[in-house]
C-alpha cells in the first residue's frame, strides 16, 4: 500500500505543479458607459500597469446603456472565474438600486467587490453673475429667493442630481431641479446663466473656475482638493458631516473564487501605489483610494442606504 500512497502523492504534486496560476487568459473589463467618458479614462489609466502585473492582456469592453445596467447584466452572467470584471461608479453600485424599481441585479448579491480604486469629489458651482462669494452667502441668497434659484444636472437620479438634493436637505433650501441629457449641456447652461447652481466633477469645475466662467464655492470631500486649493470644503463652511464623494471600483460575478479575487485585489493595490499612476489620477480629478475586497464590500454596504435615502428625498424614480 505504501507504493500506492506514494504514487498518489506524486500524481497530486505533478497536477499541482502543472496547474497554471490565475489568471490563465485575458481579463475582460466591462465598462457600462460609452468610450471617452470618465470611467473609460480611469480604466485606461490602470490597464497597462494591471496587464504587466497580472501577466495577461486586459481587454476593455464597452457595454453602454440604461445607466450602466446593460454592462452590469453582462458581467453578472459571465463565468465566475475572475477573468471578467466590471468597472462601476457610484451610480451603478449604490444609486441604481434606489432609483430603479425593477433593477435586474443586486449589487452585493450578484457581484463580489474586488477593489475600490478612486474617490471623486465634486465642486458646488454658481454662475459668476450670482452675487455671492462663498457658500454661506449662497445659502442666504437662495433662502431669500425660495423656488427662484435653479440647479442643473446631467439627468434624473445621477450624482449631479442627488448631491444638490443632499445639500438642499442639509441647508433647508428650496431650489428647482432642471435635468439635462448629460453633463455637457447642463454645464453650458450654467456658464450661460440659464441655471444658477450645479454640482460638477473637479476637473471640469477647476478648469472653468480658473477662467472665471463659473465660481466654485466649495468641494464635497472631507479635505480640500489640490486642483482647487483655495476653495473650502462644505464642512469647513459650517455644514457638519457633509462629505459626499463619488467612487469607482471593480467587481466580479458572484461565485468568483476567493483566490482569484485576492490576486486581483492585490494587483490593483500594487498598481495604485505607483507614483505615476497616482499623479495622473489626481490630474484627472480623482483621488487614489484603494480598498481591498473585504473593506470595499463593507464600504458599499454602508453607502447603499445613504444613497437610497437621497434618492427617496429627491423623488427620482425610474420604472
């Protein structure tokens, strides 16, 4: 029997030695939005370094539609072997569940969080013709004109809609929401004075603030942003606890092996520690903010009720 046991051990070792370590083929990253947008920028920033780290090609696959839902469904149905990932934003992960009455996925049931890679604060902006120099003056101005101040957004239920709604709740303001089909037309109307207020991503805000075409009153992160160093945080202006920041992260289909999730998570950690990656990310207006698999899962779980409440208060709903 000893020779038989020895033979089994030898076979087991041979199989183990011949088994390829994950990943064994190209890794497909699904982006649920069109090429050229912020998520595309983000994945392209990481993909070359990630490819070198994993030793396999990274294939970016655009599956745009329905606020990221089309891409999410594609990943949800993919083989759970770690070779398909979704790059998702705040909307896909934690806003959509509160916004859509018939959402075809559940974030923490149908996906495994792999890594959070960035946080993206917004700036609260006004048209320069609005006679205020800071956020407190704007609150006083808007309170004196209830229902007469409009704010633009990229569309119902998005982060640029919900952040002003959270701001309204925190300050007791009554402003009128004007939804647009995307950020660009809303921002154009902000600069033209058709709307007076907007929450917009830092790169766009910083560029036009410096040109004097809009006025940045505050940023929504806990710390000031390097792109707008002279602009205070909302918390600094006296609105306690107002920290509302979008985030990016990678998720895999539910059932993906723990070993594959751990390998991917560690790869993202190492890539995000590279100085050139961090510097380029900051220049794009996002803050490198790695969280590993377990921490990211806890983070998403705490964010979901917060954004669900913001959706409820906004009255936004999509059937």
